[in-house]
């Protein structure tokens, strides 16, 4: 297994305080607490109402800019809360990337940093995610962002997925799901808006219900099967029909090929997480749970 990619810059609570003093001085007196240090970003709470989101490596710097550009446009039509930036920051002499301040959204990730899982209402989860994706998956404009590995034809990911598969023991069922998805007809329509990274660590649960979807850094346009992988990553098997039914109420294109590709994307995500989470209990737990769900079918 590989480890979390190294950071290009050290980000501490003091870094956030210094940025606030220079760029948002009215917030400088607020307490700052670093909450998470992920693959792409450091997340810090600022006071009671805000989160600071700071890229920790150059590859992630453009992701924050994409959120700043597109979330204000998309958020009004989405039925779940999303972290629309309310303030932005610019590079400085001591921190090289743009950054954002977003609202503090109540709840906790369905899968937390230590790999623990929150209790959620199974049917409510299926219906909430089906409704959310049905609202999100609409045609994107020609200038929407694109992504090298999300929303693309599965064959375009073959080298990446095969490399991850080689690092995962007992992953034959995941490879089989991927191969089946590669064999069906690719997405035949115009690119749709996608979250791009819709897994249980980016979904917040509050009082047992899905309340928010966070981390739109991989927002992109393409095949909706990428996002629909969540049907195996989070939706319990006995409510999966409800998920698809809710989604079908909002879109005209749901067919068997899309479902097969979505299942293949779930396998691809499982392989990514299982192969690259030697030091990340959260992603490892999501990978294991997704693998189990695919094996059980």
C-alpha cells in the first residue's frame, strides 16, 4: 500500500491565523483549530461558523479555484447543503496557493478520520443521494472543468486502475467489475456536471440523516457513472432500488449500461482507496466497505 501524498507546504493553525490577519483581519481574533490533513487540503475551523480550506500541494491548488468558480452557480439547485465559499484568499510570500473560507456545516462525515462509521437512516440515505445526484447531473457548459481520471471513459483509466489492482490482495471481484464496465457502451451524451469525489468521507450526516455534501475540489463534467458509484459505497443493498428510483425521477437517461459503469467506478474507487491508504484509516475503511458491497452482489 502507498501512503498519503506528501505536502508541498507546512500548514498549521499559525499559518491560518497569519493569513486571516493579512487578508481578513476582522476574523483574526477567532480561534483556529486544524481538523483534517487530507490528500489535497488542510481543513481548519475558524470560530464557530467558518472553515478554512487550504491546498497542501500544487496539484490541489486548481481544485480550490474550481470550487470558488462553480459552487455559487450550482448550489441553488441542490437539495443538500454544500460548502459555497463565502470568502477567498490569495497566495502570499509564506503560503503559495489560493484558499477559501466556507460555512461550518453541521454534522460529521459518514466515515470519520479514524475509520469509524456514523449511524444513518438507510432509506433516507438512498433517497437523499438519489435526489441530490438527480439535481446535480445536468448538462455542463463547454467551459466547465475537465478531469484526467474522473468522468472519463473507463478505458482511459486502465493503466491507473491496473496499477492499483496490482497492489491489492483479494481484489479479483473488483477487477471483474471493472472489466465488465469497460465492455459496455460508454457515456453517449453531452458531459454532465459531476461532484467527482462522492464518497462517505465527503458526505455529512446530522442526526442520522444526510445533510450536506462537501469537498467539490474534483468538480468536473463527464459521465455521471463516476458519482453513481456511491450506490455501492454508501447506499445499503436493500435500499439501492429506492436510490435508483429517486434518481430516475430527475433524469431521462438511466439505463443498464449506466448502472454497470457505475458499479465499475465503485470498484475503481475501492482499488484507489485500498492501494493508497497505508496511513489513512478513513480511506482504507471506505475501500474495504465498498469492496464488501461489490463482493456481496
